[in-house]
């Protein structure tokens, strides 16, 4: 059961954020590997991530959006105001607590409830989403730095399989993760993360169109925007 309720105004918004943060922190303590952070993303990071929902290539043409690792809806709050009628958003979240909370937010949150008819929460792993749908924009909040290189490659390949030619993938990574791991992590964990970061870099080198530094986030982050090439004749 979600613990959301309907209120409005700046104090209500602050109250919502505190509830998001409390749930997020509790889940991070339970499963840091999948959660990857101790607090939800900031509005600045959400705004940077929503770049390709705002900058729609053809005005009035609906977008098919997938957000992966939606958590407590921090990035979804950046997408929602940029969505127009006809857009659809598949919100994928493996943690059932977060998925149920997100369903509640779609009913009650002042920013998210307007997109409720266009949004579907999928309480599952991204690997179980299948390939029967395609997307114009994919936003990924998955903590790649916690995954193995093979798992990250598989997820990136999946994104590019279901992305339409010319579509965009946006994802973020935290600054200085490798440097911090070099100091505090065990050697095998440091090496695992180094291998993962090579895979991520390979995809950025191949398809990256822009990277933005977002300092107003805990921790500060880089948002990477990748574009799937147009079909060649
Ligand atoms: C770093 S949090 C991001 C949450 C939220 N998007 C934000 O920015 O605050 C990563 C989220 O990905 C979810 N997650 C981790 N692995 C997943 C997977 N394989 N499929 C779907 N969701 C996953 C976690 O449960 C968590 O909510």
C-alpha cells in the first residue's frame, strides 16, 4: 500500500519530497546494489534527463517514452510537465515497494497525476519488458556502476533494440565514483566497476551526442544523451 495523500502548495510539495526521501533511504539500506544512491535525484538532474522529452523532434507528434528504474518518481517529475496529450510513458521499476508508491503518486501527486492516464507502471526488471514495443525516448536511472559489465552491456543492447532509429537514450552516472571506489572498495569490486565503466564509455563514444554535468544533485552527476543512428538505406 502506498502512503501518498492529496495536498497542494509548497509545503505539500516539500512533504511529498520528504516522504519520497524516507522511502528511498529505507530501500537503499535494504538493497544498495539495486538502488544505487541514498536519496532520490534532484529536480536539476530530472530536468537534464528530460531534455529529449522537451525537445520533441516533430511538434505535436506523440512520444513513446520508457523510464527505467523510476524509483520514487524523481525523474518522472521532470518528464511529466514536458509530456503532451498522446504521449505515453512506461515506468519500469523492479522494487515492488517503489512500484506501489509510484502507482499512488500517479493518483495523488500534483505533478504526476495529470499524466496518470498516459503512464503505466511495470513492476518488473527491465530485462523482462520484452521487445514488442518501441520507444522514441528512453530514460535510464539504473545504477550501472553497481552492475557487472556483462549486465550493463545486455541492458544497453536492449535499449538500442527497442529504441526507434533516431531516438534518444538518456542516463546518468555519478561523478568521481571510480576515484572513491579506488580508495574505499575491495580490489575485485574496483576492477568490476572499471570494466563496467569501459562498457558505458564505449557506448558514449559510439552514440553520444551530449553530456551535461549536474552539480546540484547528491552526489553530483553527468547526464549522457545518446542517439540511435537513423536507418541506413
Ligand atoms: C538510482 S535509483 C533511481 C531512482 C529514481 N529514478 C531517481 O532518479 O531518484 C535506481 C532504481 O532502479 C531500480 N532498479 C534497479 N535495477 C533494476 C532493473 N534491473 N530493472 C528495473 N529497475 C531496476 C531500483 O529499484 C531503483 O529504484
